């Protein structure tokens, strides 16, 4: 088979073809590569910034953890009844009072992971002041008190806005995080005093310095409260060109700000740019060398595929492949042959499935006729009973029709307690006609439950068990059905009879019976583990079945 009848036009023809190919193929590819390069660069910068933000968030989380522990430390004072009562003692040198202060302050080391580098200043409403040990901070008590007095007095303010965060600097090497909070009695919210905690800022400094970048802690007005020590990178950062990441440091009203120069990735991307340009040049060379070979191979494969397509259209039983065909073409022919076979098999299976579906639809229509015919027949018999003045027969037929109608046309999983009660009354009327009118059933549902949702026919199998088993051999009996709300999210349904009761072996069999098992599984399936089902039996006295289910706050539709 001849693949091409085109005559070779010499070197100029080849050059012309390559030039046309270069103009029509390579230039768009080059533009596409440049676009991909630009997109890759932007994506890389974006991903690096995303990773950097995650790192900043992790650093901020560690700082927040420290501030949170400082805040929670004051809760130890507020929740300590002896400590709050000690604030009422006006005598400044009372031994018991100072001992309580000292013990409460010492307990704070557990909030700071057994770290003892902190100092607490306690002020009561009488003006008395207590300062814990300060030697570990290498600062004088008088300096701490002067700083505390210089701050705004928060006694008497709203307990929801009764705390302050600040930075105290006594020297270049003595800087502290200061947290001041109003102390109040938890049950009355009455202010009792003020606690001020001093923590060395070196704790935060260690966290920030572990991340090789420049950080600032700013207040609500963007005033810099603390910044990491200057580095060679800091001098290269100008505020107008910064990439700034700011994260709120709860529970303080501070923010952690990271500053990075906008050109910090340019040097790192220089070699990436060089690699991209070299790759584009290499693609040009490879493209020029392999252009002719690729086109020739593509044309050959195209003609082989077209030959296979023509054979498939002609329904050829055997696909003929040239001896020098590519092995992929051979595989393709096998796949196409299998595909044709599968399509024919699928078409036959679809036809059979359609026939089966049509038969099933006819059977379903036939089966639907029987229940409707039975319901219509019952209504006809009830009409005749009314004409013959048989009210009891008419009432029983009406009840039976109601039960059948509910099972045929009501396919929902839930209905209201009111519908459950109506269904039970009709069902009990039929049972009393069967077993005797001396059997009494009392149904008592709380009014607030009447419109709440309940599983359909949940109680009916238990009532049937009472008539079938509890009153076996008896001519009278009593059943009480109650539904009450126990709490905001729980209600109880009890079915109690005065029958023969159940012995131990019968109780275990009852638990395994189909009706009881069905109720247990329905309750577990629809209400989960929050529902309970129990059977209490007293021989010759009776049986009580209790179901505890969640209270539905929604009115059933």
C-alpha cells in the first residue's frame, strides 16, 4: 500500500515546510510556554507566601498560647473562694491573708508549665498591696508598684471590660508582659480587687526569634509595642513595599505583624528563570530535528486508523492490518474488535432488561388491584351493615378500613402522637371485638405531645402482645398506655398490663421474638443510642414496657 504519492521537492521544499511549521506551530507553543512560565512563577510565589503564612500562624498560635495561659492564670484567683474572701480582710499584715495570697501565687507555676519566672501584684479595695517574690525577675518591688500605679485604675468598671495588656520596660534587658485584671466574686460579680501579672518578654522573644524573619507586636492603634532585634534583612525592608501579614493575638488586643520585602523571592527565582529559557531553547532544537519524523509517523498512523475505520464500517469479520503497522495500531484493532462485540452484547442485554421491566410493571399493577379491591369491598359491606342496622359490624368494618387505608396510602416513617392514638383506638376496637369487651385499654398522651412526631405504629405490636400473651386464658384485663415528657430532650412511653407476667425464661424468649426485636431495631435505627427499651415483669402481677426516646422539638408535617 502506498502511503503518499507526493513527490520529493528537494531541500528547499523541506526548508519551506519547516519554516511554515515554525511559524504556525512553534511560535504559539513558545507563547504558551511563556504563559506557563509566568503562571508557574506566580503560583510559586503564591505557594511560598501561603507556606509563609502558615508558619506565621503557627508562631502566632504559640504566642497566643502563652497569652492565654496568662489570662487563665487569673481565673485561678477568681475561682479560689479563700482567695476572694481574703481580699475582704482590711488588715494589710494579716498572716492568714498573706499566706493565702502566697499559696495562690505559687500555684500559678502549674499554669506556666512549672516555670517560676513571674511576679504578681495584688491590690484589694482597701488599698492594701501584696507583691510576690521578685528576685527571680531581678527587679525591685518598688519599680513594679510604680508601674502599676501609673496605669489606669480599673476597679469599679464593667467586668466584661476589666483587663489590660501592656509592656513594661525598666531597662533594655528588663522588659515584661503585664496583664492586669479585675478580681470579682463569681456568684455576684462584685469587684474585690486587682491582680497584675509580670512575665518576662523573653518568652515571646524566644518564640519569634526561632522563626528567621522580622516580627512586630502592635496594639489596636498600630503602635509598635515590641519588635524582634534588627537584622541585615530589616535594613532592606521599606514599609511601603512590604508584604505584611497580621494576625490577632487573642485574648489580648494585640496583633502579630510579619514584614517581608516584596523582592525577597527574586534572587531565588533567578536560576529558575535561567532554566526556563534554556528549556525553551532546547525545545526549539528538538522540535526542528524531529518535526519531519513526527509528521511522517503521524500521517502513517492516521492512514492505518482510517483503514481500520473503513473495515469496521463495512462490518468486516476480520480486521486486516499491514505487516509494518505500529504495535499500537495492532492493539487498537483488538480493542475495537472487542468494543464492537461488547456493543452488540450490551444492545441484546438492554433489550432483555426492557422486556423484564415491562413484565414487572404489569405484575405491580396487578398486585395493586388486590388491596384496593379489598378496601372497596370492606366499604361496601359496611354500607350494607348500616342499611341492615348493624352498628357494631359497621364500626368494626370502619376501623378495619381505616387500618388498611393507613397501611396502603400513608408510607411515611413518622406521624404525630395524635395519629398514633387514632390508629390504636381503631386497632383496639377490633381486638376487643375478638377477645371480649371486658378488656379495657386506657390511652393517656400529654397534650403537648399530640402534634410531635413519632415512629409510625411503634406501640401497636406491644398492644397486640398484651392481648395474645398477657391475657391468655383470661376473660378480662387492663392495659394502660402513657406518653409523658421527662425533660427538655427526652420523653417516655409506657405500656402496662395486669396480665400473668413473664417468668425469667420467657423474658429471654420475649427479647428474641420478632415483634420485640423489630421494635428494638427500629428505635435504634431512627433514634440512635440515645433511646432505651426495657421490659419489667412481675409474675401474676403484670408487665411494663418502657421506651425512652428523644423529644422532637419540631411539629410533624
